[in-house]
C-alpha cells in the first residue's frame, strides 16, 4: 500500500503531489492553507506598497548622494542602492504576506531602477527647476547617456541600479512549495495475480 510521504497515512483511491512527493488529502489541504494567497488584490496591495517605498527610499537615497561625493564614496552609493532594492522588495513581500513570483519581481525591478536612476540623473543633470511630475522621465537618462557620449556615467548609473534590483528580485522569489492534484491511484497488477 502506498503511503503519504508527510504523515504516513495510507493512500486510498487518490493522492496529491507536493513538489513531487505523494501526499494525502489532509496534508494537501494543510499545505494549501499554509501557502500565501496570490491574487489580483494581493498583487495590487504589494505594488502600492512598492511605489510608496520607492518614493521614500529615493528621497533617502537622494540625501545620501548629496551628502557623499560620488568620486570618493562610490561604494557607499552601491550600499545605498542595495538599501533601496531591499526596502522595496521587503515592503512588497510584507504587504503580499509572503506571496512572490515573476510579476512581483518585475514590478520591484522597475521600481528599484526608477528610484535609483532618477536620483542619479537629477544630481548629475542638476535639474532643480524641473516640475515634479517630470522626474520619472529621468529614468531614461542613463540609457540616453550610453548613446550620447556619456557612456561611463550611464553605465555607472545602470550598474548601481542593477545592484539594488538584484536584492529586490531575490526577496520576491515565488514560494517553493507547489501542491497539485488530486490524481487517481492506479492499482498495480502483481505477476500471477489478477486485479478484480
């Protein structure tokens, strides 16, 4: 008789799979209850928390960039980028109550990129008279710098953004447990015996 890999109960008629392990209906229900809910409302709440955190983190990052000289303290800017990515990823993970996956990761990556590159672009271009609503357009400045003769500046901004993105991406990985089923248990015919 086949048995549940988690609790040892006998499997009669049907079973479920949890990451490949054959489990009973009771264990499958417990596993599904433990998984974080992942629907449109949860994602919207996580994205909203990510946007608010990106705004706050970019303001803190802007103060850090202004206080430090980029030429002398580039490594401090890298750690600041890690902080921005971590803050966005952590806020999204907490507001989604543990849910994660590709759409969460891509949202966090875009928010982290924008939060970091807008700050660097605002500092390097000295755009004090730019209206507030136009600041998100500065996220395109590092890519433009690559093609307009400021390759080192654009590459540096993208490099710092990628450090923050890596941290946000890692925090929002999908939950590793996957429960599928039910599946029918097929009787195995032993040699010399017939299955009735």
